């Protein structure tokens, strides 16, 4: 049996037996968090891309975890689900909870792969995220809005269907720790920032849907938000407010740009974002973490697609 115990690891244990695992996406720290909730019926939340799978397994094995029977995915973007095929191959009892579109795309991931390779290029995808393996359809369990996932020990995760970032997005609320595993719905918080950067990709970004989701989450009793990109953060209500304000500002910026291609607009937008961060006194390392790890042309396309749909419903 292949072992991964000698690979680099970055694991943080939080209260209520929650483990945050950095899976070194693109071989960089602080890019992708997966979460393991240890209970009598434990669960893994997120798996990351294919190339990150060895880091995930190494970390789990270092915790003495040699069998993972189930996982829950927030959505169907490749940086989140690329490793599922490896997971079900390694653990023969494993199954995954995911949006019903997973039944279509996980057994036959070619369409997902092409959509992303059209943006990033196939060469970049193979080098940085790795090829995706198909997931057998009998290993997939579809989620319903407000469904409870039993963790044992009188502990449950509540699944919320929360479109806005992606129509197939779910977040998971742990009633015991008051932690919301929010995937990409909030946006991005990279080391060592304490602010939210929007993440608004095409074709599904929709401000009204996203804000409805965030306002629903503001009514929950929250101690922490657990982001895929990246980590667990307290002050959840401040971060949700910050996210909404930043999204409004980004949309207004794109709306007010003179006519330009998405590529031209992305160059202008990146410089504008960096200048704003510098004006706010954010250090260069943090600015680089935020701006070097976002695809600005995709953000422009997502916002413009939303504005076009709003103009021509």
C-alpha cells in the first residue's frame, strides 16, 4: 500500500475535533483548505485537485486516519473535486455528497475539464491541478437543501444549497461548533490577510442570489467561517459584510470601465485592486498572495456576464 507520511504537512486542529488541512494546491501553502471532522461518523469536507491528493492523504495518515468512508463537496469546480476519483479508488467504501449535477459530471468529467482548460489552458491544468479521474456513479450521493448529515455523537451537518458563486454550490453548517464550511461562497481570504476578496466566475455568478445566500447565513449562530481558499476565520458577520461591500465595489468598477476586451479590462482591474490594497496599508507579501492567486480575466468575464443577464433577463 502506498504511503505518503513523508510529504510536507500543515494541519491545524480547532475545537470540536475539526482539522484544517492545507493540501498545497499548485504546490503552494495557503491556497486550499480541506477539513476533517472527527466524530463517531466522521467526514471530510473538500478534497482539492488531483495533484494535491498525496498531500491530503499524507496529512490524514499522520493523524492516524487510514480509512475515510465519506466526503462532502461544496461544488463542482475542479480545484475542489479534482481528487474525488482518487479518493474513491483508495478507499473502496468511500462515497461523496454533492449537488445533483455531480451525477452528470463526475462519472464523465470531460466537459468540466474542457470548460476549465479553455480558461487556464490544458498544459497549465495538468501541471498545476492534475488530470481528473472519473468517479463511479454508485459512489455519489446527491444533496438536498436543508438536508442533515449525521456525524454521530448527537452531532449533525446541515447542508444549504447556496447558489450565487455557482448554481451547484452547497455550504455545510456544523451545529456543534457553529462553524459554516462555506466553500467559495464568501470569496477568498489568503495569508496573511483579514479581508475578503471577491470570487465571481462565469457562468453562474449572480449578485442577487449570492447576497440572498449571505443574508441567510447572517441569521445563523456563527462562531467561524471555514473557507476553501483559505482557512478558518472568526468574526464571521464582519467578514460577510466585508464580502458584500467588496462585491458591490468590483461590480461598479467593471460597469464604469470604457469599452474594452476582457483581457484589457483584467489588466486595468488588477492594477486598480493592487493600488487599493497599497492605499489601505496592506503589506506587499499579502497583496501578492491575493492578486497573484486570482484569474482577473475570469473575474471580469463573470461580472460582465452577470451584468448582461441583468440587462437582458
